[in-house]
């Protein structure tokens, strides 16, 4: 039985959840201007980040994934600790180059490294890491764990709304045409992460409250009669979270709702007050 290490990128927001500390987190970096750079969560947490960008909306942050040198150091340390395999769960390859970077680094280290493209981010990615860790603790190999992760990936869905398209457009995660049009018309679009891991506009809506209502309506329509794990991922939007939780409980009194923060490297793209409601079919 091989000893398997589980790693996940900080886009998953695992830091804001109760998690086994032997899951290693590959920390992305938040950049402001040419001179400021902060490791996600460790040097800048969500509260600090969202307060900063709310004070100065023109100070648009950029992000980058963990450096190759840092990844190699992680893998070498794991090997010293007796691990024979490392499974790295990454943000969607359509949103970051991390997945391809991990695959490249795998050929430069002795430990066997497998990259898994979550095709998502935030809580769904965190859930994959938690499940992978549970299975590894049961003695399963990476080859045995991957079908479980694929099942989660194939049954995950998130719909979200943002207060502004500015951050998605500036960081290249939404086409400029959509962004310019939405900003001009003060639209609050309903967005989704597609099956192939891209951010896509679903509906154009004029107010944030109506966008939230449509998120909720779609969630209720799509999950009626299903056994699902429900989660809310948000960018410092506690007042919106309370409304969503109340409305979900009205529709499905028996359902538990997991609430998770969007860490700064994700919030750099959603902007403050972004919120998504997601579910994983069990």
C-alpha cells in the first residue's frame, strides 16, 4: 500500500474550512501593481483583501499560481516524509495554467505526481480534496481515488452573481464585449462554470436582488427531488448569505447548507460581494 499525499491549490478556499492539516495547500499569489505580492491567505486573508478592494475599486489585483520552485520543494519534502505518490487537485485548467504546470513539474521530481483538473474552484474543489484525503487515509491508491473525484466533478454545478463585471473583465475571465455591455447597462449577469470549466454568462439581469432570485430559482428547479450537497461560496457577502440560507430552508427544510469564503485569489476575479449557490449530486 503506497503512502499518498493530497495537495490542492489555494483557490479551493480550504483555509476557511475545518480540514486535515496534512493536506498541503499550493498558495497562489495576489499582486497589486508592480511591487506588492502576497501569498494567498498566509500574507493576505479574505477580510483584509475585500476591505482593500472596496476602498479602492480602481486598484485591480492580479493573480499568479505557485512558482515551480515552490512546487518542487513541496514534492521533495513529501518524499522525505515517506510519501510515494502525490495527488494534486487544481483549479479548472480553463481558468489557470496551474494544471499544466503541475504536469510539467511531475517529470522533474522522483515522487510520482498526478494532477487532477477539477474543472471548477472554491468549495467544490475543496470538497474533492477532503474526499481524496479520506480515501487516501483508507489506504486507496491515486488510481483508486480518481474515479471518485471524476464522479464529484461530473455532478457539480454552481451558478453565481457578481456586483460588478469589472474584475472578471480586467482579469480576462469574461470576454471584453460582455463586460463592457454589462457595465454600460448596469447589468448583474447570472454566471455559471460550465462543464468544461469556463465562466459563462447565463442571463443578463438588471438588479443584484433579481440576480440572486434567479440563482435561487434555478437551484430549486434543478435540485427538486434530488439528494444533493448544497454550498454557498461568497466574497465577503454575509448579508446575501443569510438571505440564501433562509430561502433554501423554506424550500428544503431538511437540507444542510455549507457556507465557504471565496479566498482572495478567487475574489480578485469576482470582486467584493460576489456569491454563488452550488450543489453536488450525491
